[in-house]
């Protein structure tokens, strides 16, 4: 009996050893190459149905093929992959996170290197262009923090002062001050405007793209272009709802009077007001395609802007409208522009002047003209508490 038990124990032991050897063999095979790397396809992680010919920074990709274990170098489109932190490799596949950066020199390939050889696989890097429209609130007071309005700030290194420079300048006074991002993550980038920065300064933003050094000039408190001045309406117009921010419930001003539209209005009920001024923008008359109508808006947290589209996203007539210099009523759809609830903060709106002109002609310098604001609720009854201020004409691209 003892001999039978001993034989069984020996058999179990031998079988266990064989299982361990086979497991070891499998593990070794997963991390052992039998030649130079071969790549058969590249996919985004989670989607192995669509093979890729281009990839984006910040994405996770799955590289499939043979002999991919123990990579010593991976370069994608000119971006060097940190292997210890951004790559996991086995013999038949590798998972890589592409860093969210812009390469100094771009290539059109995936370079994959192991101790056994090198693979060049055609793969381009799809780099989004930096989107930079201006300050989130161009009339923020000096000494305040303000966001940049745009996208891909982290990709372009706005949090790294060695990659991006930001300089505030005021030509008339000789003021110049370099500033830095307070915080930068993804599409978010905030800066601090120095307390001594003059109105009508320019923020020079300089960054590196795949085409070399790029510069964009952004305005800070550009009050030289205000159409209505301090909303005194010396040329005429409706002063109803104009306030300096001192009345009950008024939001804080930005240094100029503004128009606070605070009333309930039933669906399709018509309201309009007008403000008159002298047109002074000669180049905008000649080239409206190069200019914006800009202004700041503010909604109280409980009174967001209303949608002006149906459930399918199709525009509905009515809603908020502007008519500039009798060029016709043009819908102002803040929700469609990504501005629904500013939660008590002023936000800059930029409407292409060409859209407001609608194929008609703007006046000559010195002509007395009007801005008409119209509200005709088109998605039910509206309970409005929306403020507007600092109407002005600005170039889409500043040159100084």
C-alpha cells in the first residue's frame, strides 16, 4: 500500500513539474523573438477592426505583428516613445501611448527596434493645428487670471516656458512684460495679467509648430474700437436696461456701462432695441471678411442662454438677432457657439462681420448707424437675465 501511495506522489510530482515547464515555455515564448520585428497592422486600443495609416498624439495604439518583444526603441512620426512608461511589448503585439507633444522633426513612419533588428512601418502622425482665438474675456481687469480661448494647449507645450513664450506689450508706453501659464492641461490654459498692464496692450504668443515658429497677437482691453463708447448713446438710441452695474442684482461691470436684458418674454413675442453711433471703421467697410463684431456677454447661473434649434439641431427662425447698419437681421446663437451658461462671468463673443453684412455694404466713415438687438423666443417662453457690453469691431488677425 505504501508503495502505491509513493508511486502516486511521484507521478503527481512529475506531472506538476511538466506543467510548470510548459507554463515557463509559454511565458518565455511571449517575450522571446525569433528574428527581426515584423509589423502587420496598427490599431487604436479597443478597435482592432480599423487598421490605421495615421495616429494622433495622446492616443493609445496597439501594434500587431511578430518578434515585437523587448523593444529598445520606438519612434512614431518623430515622437520618441519613453519605453519604461509608455510602452508594453510582447512577441506578437505592443501597446503604446503616444505622448501629447509636437515633434521637432516629423517623419512618416513607425520605427520599431529590438536587439534582433529594425522595422520601418508607414505611419503618419496626425497633428492638430493649434486653435487660439483670444482671451476668454478680453476686457478682464489687469491683475486678474483669465483663460486662453482655444484648443490643444498642452499638446503645444503651453505649460513649458522653454517651448512657448507669452509677452504683453503696449507700444505707446513702452510697457513689456513676459508672462507664464498658471496652469495648462489639455484644452485648458490660464494666465495672469499683471496689475500694471495698460489697456490696449497686445499679448504676443509665440510657439513652435511643425512649420516652425508661429506668432499670434491677442488684444487686451481694446477700448479704442468701442462702437458705443461708455453706452452714453450721445447719437441716440434706447437707454432702457443700460446700467453701470450699481443697480440691485446687477453683475459687476468691466469698467464700462452695459446692457442688461432682464425680463420674461413669451414665445414668438417680439422685442427690439437700438443704439446709434458714428461709424469709424474704414477698412472694415472695405474688407468685412477680415473683421469680427466682438462684445462680452454674461448670463446668471439660473438664466442660461436658450437653444435656438429644434431637436434635430436645425435652426429655428427668431431667437436672438442683431441688425448692424441696416444690413438685415442675423441670428445670434450663443449656444451654437459653445456659450450657454457663463455662470456670472463675462465671456467674449466673436461674430464674423462678413456674416452680419450678409452681402450688403457697410457705411462710410462718419455715417450715423444703428445696432439693433432683437429677441423673439422661439423655443418656448424665455426668462432672460443676460448682459451685453463693449461692442466693437476687431481684426480677426492683429498685426501689431
